[in-house]
């Protein structure tokens, strides 16, 4: 067992002195070391650190869905507060399994060497004395610093951890900040405690949204802060649960409070409370606790049926139109279904089906490869619907960071977490009220959010994070994915009930290589790119190469390539081989990219001509001009030209000196 005596003047004695907890802290650590030894752990060896398989981790996260979704935004804010301190933030399950982590890149690399990462068990049984395992074993906040750790491999760490309780006082997980022992700060535990309380209050709001909730404090300025007490009661006044601050102010634990009612705690009946609320006309009430302390209180009661029509951001009037609505009304129509019909029979069949359900609000799911124009089709569905004057809100489920997607979708209320905007912010779902909600890449939505989305779609109500209010939402739903969702359902990564809620009408957009209207698509894109002037045309050699390509990026790839070619062709009437970017020819050299074997021979002269054309100065001139416009920034120039950065770097020896930044 490791030596527990503090080093004179060392970090451990400094830590204990700063906390003022010498004896109690040492007792906790000593008991934890005894438990670690009893588990058969060797302090000098490293146990098996193998994490759970990704599929199992997803399953555990789903089991801890509520904890995970309510903790993620708080963790993001906490991480911002401790950024650049060689630290990380961890969320664990009640058993000590790490569910989620955020941290500085330099420290995360060191942390992985001791398996401090999602999917790994950090209970005392597995890792010996450590802040996560010991806090969960003791059910109290614990700092484990340096040599306090049982395993020598972990003694470079300093960890501050506190359990997270559900509204009924049961431990559901833990929140931890871990860093290099040299970067210890005495205020870290205070930040962890405050963050855990935010998570607990959010869990409280979620669990008691159908209850009568009382928010109170002896000082009015503390209402709406972490200091306020929150107690939940049934409509007839029976006690349900209270947060930590409420238990402290009432002087009773959750278990002791279960013997009480609203009347026994506050000295008046529920009917008298409602009379007082009517007389107060929205102002806080003055109540007297059972222990004689006078508090200022606010009451929130969810009505049997929501009276809110439309949505209102916290502080806004009910029924006010969201800002996105005004933007949508001013936005010109980007497309209509009839404009998308360019002669391909498969596409025409898709458009015909959509026109039949137009205005019915039947959910539409669009399948198709990346770049086939699923977003354009979704916009056209909206523009042809009776909701065209209302918002069209697009959400790419794959592009929003994991820690932000919940607040992005559902919004949040003032005080929901540290750093939240004053008066909160509506979510994208609320912004789509009255219009169309487009969920792109729905197959990439986190499993823990799918159940909440399903509930919103079924009940047509949304509750922002940290809020007890519900807002009615009326949206037409369009989803899109390039994935096959059925295998994801079989793997437990996509909910079956959500799938059947989304696929009212399923349509599949054909890949560009499958379409018979390729030449028409090219002409439409060139007409748009040439800004109303005479559109350029393709040379026969270029057209032949285009018909050979499989276009893995579909219409998006074609559009980007033509945009580059138009720039390189300049004022010329024709796009020729020398105007095409190198990446295009690299794809043609792949045998799998050939559309038909019989075309290989006829295209060979064009391939040889292309090889020579790539050495021409035309491409170099376009690169030079793009780099000058972008002040030497290769990434920006590559995006402007629609090529990869490597294409430009391959030409760097032939570019003017000093042009690349």
C-alpha cells in the first residue's frame, strides 16, 4: 500500500492546508486505500485498461440518456472556464464508467496513457483510490491529489469529483475535473460543485415538469440563481422532492421531507396559495417556512393544457413570431418542385409523389447519396407548400458539436447553465414553428437525443433546457439521410419508433450517374454560374470525360468542378480540358470510376490530351489569381477554385515566390 503520510512542505500538505480538511481528508483516503487493497489491486501494476466496445458504450450512454444530455452543455461551459490549465472534465455513470470527456489536447494525450477516457471503468474496484471511484463510494465530494491515488501510475493527477444526485437523492453519476497535479487550484472543487448543482437542477426540472414547483430563497436577489431552493409538490400539495438548496433552507433531508405536505412546510393550503398568486399578479410571494424563516417565492404550475399558442422565448409574449419567420418571409424562393424536373424519369416520379402529398404535412424522408441535392429538394417541398411564407429551418445533425446539439435543437432558458444568454434562446425546433423543419443527416443524430425528438414530434411541444415551460410547435417535417437506417436500428444506434415516425413518405433521389438528364443539369449549372450572361459550353472532349465519370460527389461535385472551370476559362466561349482541375483526372485514372468499359478506348486520346493540358499555364494563372485574392491562404484559395489544397501544393514550385502564406 502507498505511504499516506504527507510530505513536509510538499503538494499534499499544501493541498490539505488550503482545504482545511487535514484529518477528515486523510481518513477518507486511508479508508479508500484499505478498500483498494481488499480488492486485490497492486499499487505498482497497471490493471486492464481496455475500454468498452463502441457499441456497448453507446448502449450505456443510452441507459444514462437523461444524465448525459443534461450534463453535456454544463460540461462545455465548465471546460471553457478551465481551458488551458492542463485539465479535463469527465462525466461518469453511477458505477464509475466514463461516459463523456472534454479537455485540453495536450492533457488528453497524457490521460489516454492511464485510460482516462470514455468507456473505461474508474471505480475503486478497477482503479483503486481516485476521485471518481472514491466520491461514488463515499457519496460525497472528494479531492484526490498526487500520492493520494492508490495506483502509482495515476499519481501525476489531481482530481476533484462530486456525485450527481437525481431529484430524489439517489446517486446517478459523477462530475470530475482532472489535471496535472502541478496545476492544482483550490477553487476547482467549487466549480465542480456548482456545475454538478446545475446538472441536478436540470434533472429536477425534467423530472418534475408536470408538478407544482416552488422556487424560494430568503433573499429575493437569489431567485433564479443556483442558490434558490426548488421543491416540487403534487397538485393537492403532497411533497415529491427538493433540490439541495431547498433541503438546506428547510433544514430537512429529502427522506424527512416525504412525511410533509405543502401546508405543513409553508403554513397554508394549496388553495390559499393559488389565491395569493392571483392577488400577487405575477409578483413574488412572501411565505413563512415551518422553521419561522421568511422567504420570497415564485410558483410554476403546468396547466392541464398549454395555453401558449405558437412559441415565445423566455421573456417574450406568447404567440410572437420567431425571428426566423421574418427572415423566411423576406427570403426569395430558392426552388420549386417543377423547376427540379429536368427530364429524368426517376426524378420525375419522385416529384410526382411529393406533389400528391403537398400540403398534407405527411413527414417526408429523402434518401440518397451525398451531394444528390436532398437539401435543395427539401427547400422546394417547403416553397411549394402552404407554409412557404413561414420559416424553413435546416439542421444538419452531423455537423453540430455533440455538446451543443441539445441546446441547439431545443433551446434553453436563462440560467440553464453558466454562460447562457440573458433571457435564454429559442431552439431551432421552436424557430420552425408554423413552417418546415428539415433534419439533414438524421442517421447521425445521437441516440440519447432521439427519444426526446420523438416526444417533441408526438406531443408537438418542446421544453427548453432549464425550463419548466412547454411551447407548442407546429412544423412540417422533412428528413434526409445518406445512410441505411435499418442496419443502424439492428445495432441499436437508431430508434425503431422514431424511424416509423419519420418515414411517412420515403423518396430516393437518384445518383447523378443514374440520371438521363445529365446534359440538362450541366446547362442549368453553367447558366447559373455565368450570372445571366451567355453560358459557357463544354467541348466534346470534356463532355466525353464527364460521361465517363461516376461522380461520387454527385451534383455538388459537378457544381464545384464547373465553378472552377468557369473561372479558369475566363471569357472564352468553351470549357476545354485544360480548364479542369487535377482532382478530376485523378478520379478518372481509377478503373472503378469508369462508367462503361467500352468507353475506355474512345476516351484514351482525351486522357492523353488531358495529361498534356495539365502542364499548361492556364491552371497556374487561375491558382495565382486565387491565391492573390486570398492573400496567400491556400485553404481559402482551394475552396474558391473547388480543388483540394494538395492540388495547389503540387504546383508550388511553379508559382511565383512568396505567393503562398
